[in-house]
C-alpha cells in the first residue's frame, strides 16, 4: 500500500465512523451495534496511522517505505496522531 492509498483508507474509515454516529443519533442503529463497529474502526485507524508513520520514517532515513508492514492491533492500540 502506498501513502495515498493508506490516507484514502483512513478517510474511508473516518467517514464510516461519522456515519455510524449519525445512525446512532437518528436511531437507525443500536448503541451496541455502533460500539462494536466503532471499536473495529478505531483499531483499523490505529493500524493505518502506524503504517503511514512507519513508511514516512523509513523514507526519511533512506530506507524502503514498501518494507513497512502493518503491526498487530495490540502494538498500535491507542495510537495518537
């Protein structure tokens, strides 16, 4: 995945998160449904931001950004942008 692809994926996840919150507010989905999917989205966002950060760091230090790989959720949990 290239940086632009990762950023596009991040934007898709954020848009889905917004849609879920709107769905909850309108009563279209239950809080249980929203909470479960939000947790999955947050984990996916943590991984995507981490991968993007890895790629940028590798590029900065003259390494191949394509060698960066997604890390497990437990390693990137609660990643701060």
